[in-house]
């Protein structure tokens, strides 16, 4: 198993190990700004999804592939589902389970970066993303 590439991480704005009050304040500032930005992005993404859905309805009603106005456009195209290989179908078609198991490969690891809101509820800490 490959170890997490901590040596590849680059500190943000000179932050590494937090030693000074200035570094603590800078870290807190980044944390708070990041949280606010993420919440704004989630809200705007939800509204964008609503807008796209409404435009899709309009396009479907008029059997058109999009709409345009003043140099901007919205287009819609049907995309077929992607073709996948099914472990269950392979077994049904006689492929031995060990051959299937031996054929898997492990993808490259990555850091999942996220903000989590931590609230005290009834004296216990609860996390919410």
C-alpha cells in the first residue's frame, strides 16, 4: 500500500506547522473564508440546477435543442448512459470469481478536502458537511 504523499503537500500561504499567533489567525481566517465560500457555492449550484431544469422543460416543450439571447446560450443534448462491465454478468456468463477478483486494479489515492460544520447537540459534538 502506498503511503499518503505528505511530502507532496505544499503549505498554504507559508503555513506548515503552526507556531505563531499570526499563523493561527491566518489559519482561522482561511478556515472561515473557505467555509463561507463553500456554503455560497452550494447555494448557487442548487439555484443553477433549478434554472437548468426549467430551461430543459422549455426546450422539451418546444422540441428545441437550446435557447439563446444577447450572445449567451443554453443547450441541451441527450447523453446515453455509459457502458460498464458487470461483475454479476461475468459470473452469469461463466467467468470464474477468482479471475474477476484478480482482474481488479487499485486507482491512485487522493486527499478528500472538505469543510465540516461541528455543532454541539445535547452536549455531544455532531459533524455536518
